C-alpha cells in the first residue's frame, strides 16, 4: 500500500500540475531541453508559413516582370539605391547584433546581451526612418499603387512629379513594391516589439545560461526579416 501511495505521489508530482524542475520549466514539459526544442520547432514551422506568404508575392512579381520587363526596368530607376543599400547594411548588421545577443545569453553575460539587443533596435529604427523618407518621396512623385498612381485626386502632385513621364502601367511595379516592402515593414515593427519584450525581461534578470529560449526564438524571427530583405533589395532596386 505504501509503495503504491508513494508511486502515486511521484506520478502526480511529475505528470500532474505540480511544479518540477527549474522555475522557467513549464509544467507540461519534462526537461528544459524538451521545452527548448519544442519552442524552436514551433518557430521554424511558423517561419515556413511566413516564407509561403512572401512566396506568393515573389511569384506575382516574377510573373508580371516576365510580361512587361521593360516597364519594370524603367520603374525601378525611380527607387533610391543608396537608401535601399543603407537599409540592407542596417539589417545585416542587426542580424549580427541579435546573434551576439543570443550568444551572450548562452554565456550568461546579461549586460552584453542587453547592449546587443539595444543595438538591434537602433538598427531597426534606422531602417524604418529611411523607409519613411523613401515612401514620402514616392507619394510626392505620385508613384503609388493601383488607381492612385499619378492621380491628382489621390495625392497633391508636384509640377515635376516623376509619374507624369511614365507609362500608366507602371502602377503594377509600384503596387508590388508597396505590398512587398510594406508587408516586410510590418514584420520589422513586430520584430521590434518582440526584441523590446525580451530586452525588458533580460533587464529583469529572467534569462541566464540555463534559460535563453525567448531570445533565441526572437533571433530566429529577426533573421527571417533580414533574409526576406536580402531578396527584396536586388529584386526591386537592382533590376538589370
């Protein structure tokens, strides 16, 4: 009887709602390794769905560029390659800093992880600032998607608005431009929110060399944001 009772208590503590293991270990996981691998697998599955979503836009771009290649070549000259290149440098560097943040957490260097996370946020802010000026210039020149392209009723056009010298079909390029870069920009904002979340938790001392899963998972997401831009930059800005 006592053996059965002891076994029952052991099962309750291990498989029931009682806490077991480190404080960061959720009750439905047996080990920290299992919790980490499950979180990582879940993030990879999510990233695959993100790739599929952007894949549809890439496919649409390739199709329309194949139909009207000259139009796309003409339209892309109205994108600022310096701004796009600078944003590429910002995102590539931010991928490095967030990787360093993950490594610092693995080594238990909380202050270093904080510094790298802050640096990642600054690079992300720089990306959005440049994108703001880039969008503002497109609006000023009437280079807008769909019916808004060079439409005085939709935007107050300057006398020398670039759209006035372009084919009306150029709206196809700029529709794809705004959809692809706009969706990517939304992901940048979401990524900044997630980085801020792990930064605040890190400042509270919630992470250590034993538990750094949230930082690594957010790092994986941010690498996807960087990877997508690596494809967007040459596709939109460097057409030949």
